[in-house]
């Protein structure tokens, strides 16, 4: 199969997404699957990716299409995603800036883990960590829509334990 | 109705919603949905947390019960500790987090409500003499009782901070070790007696030994067990480091020796390690000036010899750094890195006078001894060059925010501070300032290296 041929992916909500084979090969999970499958019988059939929503898969494929020329990062190489970045390349910065929705960001992160795209996983983790940085506890709750289920006593205790981390007030 | 047509209908319905309906739907969904971090698989959370600052991590612990449980789960705390404190092998995570937080926070914010103590360079001690070591005031050396510190010369005498103790060198052959915990002082003199006319150099302070040299004589005082040992070196020592009962010294001439009291001197075979490149004559003359030695807190046999120098090439100035690992006296491995000097442009500026050749100094963190940090001696905007990770045995680029010059060990003359999880010490003309961590000291969770081994 030539690298510029198109394949169809089917997301969890039965949305079909077209992608070049080269882009799909950025996903180690799908790349391995395509190598194992018999080409003649599967050509043209949509590949089910039922663990990923259409919205997230669309963004993941958009990212893969842009990065399709890149070397596929070896997944065997330990800790690619664990390396701490200081910044993202410009295109990727814009890519994540356009996502806006936090749920979608987390879905992309999950999807890149499931589909084994180390670089996208590393990038999305960086973006999530950035979002948590410098926020007060209250801001984190508001930002992520979380209910505080700690009792005031428990909270006071934790606050005292780590007084250095809390804003002075 | 088939599965896929339900999805199509639902999609049509959602896209046709009015803003009010969207809000209502958001409300309905928020009932069973979704704490995205709380529901993130742990395997992803362990990748996210190492990127969080200590403060951020601590704040996450307070968000909710689920968050607290997840952020304190074993895999997450392990991942965080591995990244932040790689050499610590036994710890109580929360206590360690608090102490690190205290230590790093105290440099970022003006300290409020802290107990600041100034111990003056002074023989009329703030600290009483340790009764276990000093049986009476009579055994104090005459020099010590008579000297007075001139504040203008405070910078010229050596002082060190390590694991709750400050060692300083007030005069000639006298070494003072102050224990900040018990607020007691020990005054040491050479075991072979005061040598008039000779000058002692205070070289290093470790958790167990304090090291001084008088010409070729190396003196190790055990400031815990109150013993003193001497060893005649083949040559004068340029710099020393100590951990546990071991001492390593770089000698003039480039030899490196390791010694423990009661044992023979081990000479490392460095003959084939000298760089076979043309460095400028002034540097070639003193290869040893670019050398420093470091121990490994996890392996008592290991020793690291680090060297760093600048190389002038046609395309600008290069930074060349090397780390050699020894096991016993045997050289086992080397790692090198060479790259363009980020501040090389300074050379192109035309100065009326010769610009001093920059030097690279090497140091490590008092916290956990996990990295060898290469820094520029003459700071011109890029003081930090690179870092060697002893645990993973490779050069790494740490984020600058993880680097705090004040946290670096080896407070040689001219370096102004020492800090660890319990104390922060700043050296000043009048004396040294001590800030005590207010955290309870009942658990001792410091790294093994800063205890004894």
C-alpha cells in the first residue's frame, strides 16, 4: 500500500474520518494493526477506533497529518512522554490553543496514549500541566468543575501542612 | 432504532440547541460527569505530575478527596519523587514535599514570620562549647580565644554548610564546627599540634568529616565521633570532597586520590583521561584546575571525576564537559558533551583590556547529590551550562527553574549560602544567618547521603 493512499477511520460515535496512510502510521497501535492485516481483504473498510470520540479523533488525525513527515518516535524508547518540555513548537502551540475545551484536551491526551503517539502524548501532557500551574486550589476547582468534598477541618489541616504553597492571606 | 441512527439524531439535536438549552444540558451532564483529572488513567497522571511545581502539587492535594487520593497514590508519588529527588530512596512523601517546599519557597518570597538568627564570627560564642568534646574552657587553643574577625576580610576565609552544621576557619590552624540543631560548637586543631607559621586551608565539610590541609598534610576531623586523622599526600591538594568516611582530593599535577581514615591512599588512574586536544597554553598547564570530584550517594564504590573547559574554535567558543566514572581505582566509563558556548558572542566585543578566560565550575545539590551541575565561573547571563544526572548517567538539560544557585553544595570562599531541608544558611560579613525550618524535626527523612553511610 503506498503511503499516500487514504484510509477511513471510524470513531466511537460512528463518525468516519479520512486520513492518509502516512499520517495513520504515526499511531503505533494502528500502524501495527495495518501491518498485520491482509491488505487485499481490508482495503477500503473503515478501521474501527471505538475507544476515541469523533471529535477527539478528528483533532488527533489533524495533528498526525501535519506531523506525517516526521520520524515516528520509537515507543520502545523509554520515557519519551516523561521528558519535561519547556515549550512547544509554534504549530503545535496554535493547535492546542485552538482546542480551548478542556474535556477535548483530556480526550486527545487519552487517545494519544491509546493510539500510541508518543510525541502527541508528550505535548498534550505538557499542555495539561501548564493549565494546572500557578492556579490556586479554588481556581483549579472552578477551572475543572470539581466539587470540594473535603470537610473544613480536613481542609484546614492540609492547608497548615503546606502553608508555604498557599497564597498569603 | 439502530445504534448509528441514534447517534445521528443525538448529534442533530445537540447542534440545534439554544444557549439556554445548552446550559441546561451542561447541568444535566455535570451530574454524572466528570472530573477530568480525577478520571484520567494513572498512567497518564504519572506523566503529568513531574511537570508540576512543588506549590502546584501541594495545591492539587487540596482540591478534593479523589484528587488527594490519586495524587498521593504510590505510582504518582513515586514518579514525582523520582523526577524531583532522584537520589532519595527512603522517604515519607508528604514530609519530604513539605520540606522541599519550604526550602524552595523561602528563596522566592521574602520570609515572613521566620526565626532568623545571626551567629557572629566571634569567639565569645553564641553557641556554647559542646560539653562532650570540650571538657573545660582551658583546652581552647590560644589563637581561638585571642582572634577577632575583621569584617572586611570575612570573604577571604572558608566556610561551609552541610547537613545542619557550619564549618569555618577563623584563624591559622583552628577549625570551628557549629551544630545548628543542638546550638553547640566544637573547636578543632591539628592532632599533631599547632604548627606555627603554617596555614591551614579548610577544604570540605561532609555529614561526618571536615577536611583541612596544611601544605601536603591532609587532616580529617570526625565532627560526629570527635576523632582526628592525618594523611600525608604525595602532593598538595587543590580541592577536596567528602562523604561518609571517605575523602577524595584533586592534587596539583592532576592526580586524584581517595582515602578513608585507617586505610591506604588509593590513587585513581587518570593518565589516559587528560584531553588530547589543544586547549590554550594557560589551560593546558592546569588540567587539574578544570577538575572536580563527586561521590555517589547510592554507591559507596563509585566516584565521579568531572571536567569542564572552553575550547576556542574557528566557529566560536565551545563548551566541553566530561564525566568519568570510577569504581574503586578503576576507570569504568566516560561521558562527554560538546556544544557551542551560548555566551560565546562576548568574545567578539572589543575590549581595551584582555577579558579573563571564563572557567567552568562544578557543583552538586545539597538535597540529594543527584546531579553534577556545570556553571560558568564568570557569570555573564548564562551561568548554568549543563547538568550530569548521576542516576541515569547522562547529560541532561534541566529546566532553569529547577536550578537554584543557593542550593548548590561546595560553598567555597565567595559562595554565599547553603540550604537543605532543615536549615538555610547565608554567610554575611558579620556572621552567618540561620533560618530554621519550622517543620517538625522528629522524622529524619533526609537522603541517606546527608546522614551517614
